[in-house]
């Protein structure tokens, strides 16, 4: 699964592939406005204006999973699901996967709370 355009993926690949950066963190956040807009657009089947629709399309897999599981707070769930999906996509990226497999790179998904400032690791944390 390709997690973003070549500029986004390339920026994540740069550190681990050129200087041995051992950690990449995909960080979502509480009450994300872009995710909320995408959720509502996909739910209502109304496209967003301009390039915002490309965000909604990128979030469609997370939207589908959110709807299937019928979460109480669908926007929060969609943030978390998308963050996990993005991290999983990076872990299986053609260039990053060998680094992950060797243990040279950990790709972690996490979500930050705007209310408390705390960051919750969702998955991918390296073992101690």
C-alpha cells in the first residue's frame, strides 16, 4: 500500500535510507479538521472543493473501516485507523521494509490529545 505521494513517502524514506534514522512516527491528533471534513464528505457523498477532495480519497480506506466497525466517535476512530494504516503502509514500503525487518527502523503510529497534550502509541513501538 502506497501511503502518500512520492514527496511524502520520500521525505519519510530520506532519514532511514541516508543516515540510519531509527524511528519514524506517524502522528494523528484529536479532532482533526481534515479528517472530520473528509468523513462528512464521504458519508454525505458530497465532494470537497479543490484539492481537498484528494484528502478525502486518501482517507477512504480509513472511512470504510470506521463505518464497518460503527464507532461511537467516528472522526476520532478514523484518525486512529488512518494513522495505523499509514504506518503499516510505511512498514511494507519497498525501500523501508528491509530496514524494518532487520530492526534498523521502527515505524510507530501514535495519536496526540489536544486536551491533555499526551501522545498515545497505537502500534509499532519497538520492544525494550
